[in-house]
C-alpha cells in the first residue's frame, strides 16, 4: 500500500491512495467486523482515502447510520465509501501510541 507519492501536512505524511468501490458484499463485511468489535469492546484502525491520500484513524467504531453506510469514530463521521481498509491495530503501534500519549 505504501508508495513514494506522499505529501506532508502538519508534520504528518499522507500517502497517495485510491478509494475502493463499495459493493454490498464489502459493506456487509465491514458492518460485521464493526459489530464484532463493539461486542468485544476492541479498537480498530481505519485506513481512509481522503482527497486521494490515505489517513489512518484509530478508535472504537460505532455504526451510525446503516442507510447512509456511515460509522462514528472519535467524534468523527466516516462514510464507508472512504474506507480503504479496516484492521486491528498492531501491538507495536499500540505501544507507541501509549508512549506518545504519556509525553
């Protein structure tokens, strides 16, 4: 997913990406994963396509509106068509985030 095309805004790197097509099957898979994370009370990591660049958002997701295919994460509404990937955060990234939060 990473390539050499990126832009730096506010000290953060944003890599170039493309938004996937949102099919009914893809929506059902996303919805099932989010519902599972709610039941297990776990954090997820989203890779979003915002203006042709990827942005990573971490947090607990909640299904906001099934008709509009949207989620709520960290007080932010995310449309399913913006989501490139949903994954569980890697352990090393989680530890790094906790250390940054302590500083």
